[in-house]
C-alpha cells in the first residue's frame, strides 16, 4: 500500500533536477564556440554531438552519461573520427573523489605478428599499416562505453537514442565535413567492396543530408543486446565477413575476447594543482608529467607567453620527453616500463642538466635518459553540477581510419596498427619512432599519445582538457594547460593561441602558420630549425571561472562547439 506514494516521491525527487531537454534540430544548427553555464556543459567536435550530451544532463544524467551520448552521436555526425570501429580513453574525476581511467584502446588481432608490415627485402610497408583491412586493430569503443556505464545514471537506450535518430533520419553536413568526404572519395572507392553511405557520384556540399541506415541498425543492435550487439551476433558476423573480403586479421574470437580495462589514473602535482590524466598504453600521461615536471621550477609566468625563453624551455622539455617515449613506452601488459623512474623528480632534474638557455639542444646528442632498472581523433570534455568531470579522447587514428566501412554495418574501422613501431626507427604517420617496447605482438595495445586530462584545484575539478592531433596531442595539452595555469590567458585564447611542437625526431620545431614571427626569429638565432605547418590540435576545454560557472570552449580550428545550461 505504501509503495506507491514512496515510488511517486522517488520519481518526483529524481525529476526535480531534470528539465525539458533542448530539442535537437539536425538540419538547422549552429557552431557555438563558447558557452557559460551554471549546471553542466559539454564541448566536442560537432554541435549535434554536444547537444546530445546536453540533453542527457537536462534529463538528470551526469557527466558520464553526457560523455557516452556525445561519443555515440560523434560516431554518426563526425565519421572521420567519432567511431564505433576505433578506440579511446576516458579519464574522470567523480564527485565522490574517485579518479577513473578507462582504457578501450584497440588491440592487435591474435594473428598479428612482429614483422607483419615488413616486406621480403626488409623494408617497412606503412601503406599496409595505414590503409585497408590489415591496418585495423580490434575495436574497443563499444566495450569502453559499457565499461563507463556503471558510472552513469541513465540507460543505454536513453544514451544511444539521439545517435540512432541522427543515423536513421540523417543530418545536414557542415562544409568542413563535405570537403573532407570529397577529398577521400577515391580512397573510399578503392578500399571498399560494398556500397556505403559515404560514397556518391555528385560531390558533397554543405547542407546535404547524410543518412546512415546500416549504422542505425548497428546502433539498435547495441541498444537491444548491449556489448554483445557489437562483439557478437550480426555485427560481429558483418565485421568478420568484411575481414574475409579484404584479407584482414580480426577473428570472431578476437572480438569476443576484447575487454576494456580500468587502470589507475596518472596523478601528479604541478604547483598547487593536481593533474589527473591517462596512464599507459597512452604515452600522454607519462610524457605530460615529465614535461610539466621539467619546467615547473622555472619562472615561466615572468618570462611571458610565447617569449623566446618560455618557448625554448618548453621545447627542450618536449624533446626529452619524446626521446623517452620512443625508447621506453609501450603496452604495460606486455612490456615493463620504468614509469616511476621516468617521472621521478631526480630523474627529471638530471634530464634537464644539459639544457642551455642560450642555445638550441640537439636530438643527436640528447637520446633517451638512463634508467637504472632491470588526423583523426576527437576529444570531448564534460562537467556537471554534481562535481563530476569527464575527459574522453577517442580515435580511428587517421581520418576515416582504414577508410574501410564494414559492409552492411555502416561504420569505419580504425587504422590504429600504424601506432605500433612497425620497424625500429621507421617513423609512423606522425613521424614518431619507437623500439621493441612498442613492437607489434598479438593481443598487444599500440602506444597512444591521447591525453584526456583533468586539473583539480583544492581537489575540485577546475579544467577539463584534451585534443586530437597524433604526436602533437601531448604538447598541445601541455601548452593549453600552461596557457591557463602560468600565462593566465582567457580560456578561448588559451585554446586558440597558435601552438608549437617538438617531438625529438625530427629535430625541428613545428609552428602553426599564424605564429608571431618575433619569438621564432629568436629561436632561429639560437640554432632551432623552425618549420611552419597546418593546424595543431583541436582542443576542447571546460574551465570553472571565478564565479563558479563553467566556461566551455571549442577550438577555432574546426566545427567544435560547446553546449550547456
Ligand atoms: O592514439 C594516438 O596517439 C593516435 N592514433 C591519435 C591520432 C590522432 O590524434 C589523429 N588526429 N588528428
């Protein structure tokens, strides 16, 4: 008798925080670069995906709910990088104080082998690790979503609903998406044997509707059957059939065995701030800790933003961290990585001993340290009113991954195998080199640079940040954080300011085209080789401002868009 009023009270209480969700109009929407919100905010690479996340917050979901719904929507509206056929990392700081790191990185198929990309004459064939069926690792994204679900409040059916509608009914594509699809038509046609939603005779243009019926069906199978809706049954059968047609390696057993893993997050202090970020198999956390540790003792703020002194110090820290990355870092389930040593204060001091503030360092002279012991990815940031902060970077690796759409299932497969070191010293598509630690082995996770990060101030979420950009991810996060923590730039400027990047090899400083010439002259005079290049990163930041509001900022470099309420 008493259960009805009690139930009613519970329902009323749980809906008290919820509000009518803002409707998504998939054919009429706008990019919003910046939003100030008091309840919750989402920022991602696409306005419709950010809106899907916002809807979950408005329905009483938390930041994890919003992150899941945003990821699923990105798999539809941002096919170049949002994905079901790739992998990613989620870093969160939850309201109960728990730091969370979920690893859903792809794994090498069980039939993969050390020399699978080396031809008869001993040369590395990176074409095979970059395009087509052999380039794909076993996808992790759907397992990652289900590993995140226990921290969410809504059901998978609620979280996946916006993605299903966007796939089934279609959405208007942006100009950027149209250009990107047009630029890849030839490769799509070459690498696919089945019809798919992305290839058509007429060029794509802004405002065209992209309908993805096969993808909608896959999403519905996930909605009904959970992770088995992807790793088993019809979706798995379609992936295996695709592998057979293209001589790929992923088997039914590989799919069934795939597991996402919760790992202890990397956590360290930079001055009074606690930084929470991704551990191995991302190199990002270790390298960020190293770089921040190497620069912490220097008067960066006094030297000033983009001053020659500050830039040079940061470049030298980057050089040393990337040299260590190449030598030591790999999947911790397969190789022993001396993380403690590499991040200890004594080691980092020693690494900076040969830093000369008047002269360029040299990657020939600066190898990895000595330890004494046996374009396309996407990021989303979310904060909610309960005190949860979530940072997710997810990837297919290159734009549209392997460029292979799983016939009948409607999603692209990754080309993440190229993130392994296919042969010692041979650069991957981001120019990164590696050694044995990151060699291909069956079931191994390839080393990543993805660095989803959260900064805590007095143990409360202060900044959520992350970005795509291959090897430039770690240096982009490093610079964006220092832009706020040291150089005091307003959030939008901290995100949009031109960036520089050094990755040990090649021994050059990459800078974005709009970089101010003055400090570059100074660097050249010290002996640095400075090279101008296209955009570096697409950073999504949420920062808590002085009034306790959430400032969500999307990067100027893409269609990145913020939403909040
Ligand atoms: O995991 C990694 O480090 C790469 N697969 C990321 C690729 C990427 O960021 C491409 N984006 N532009």
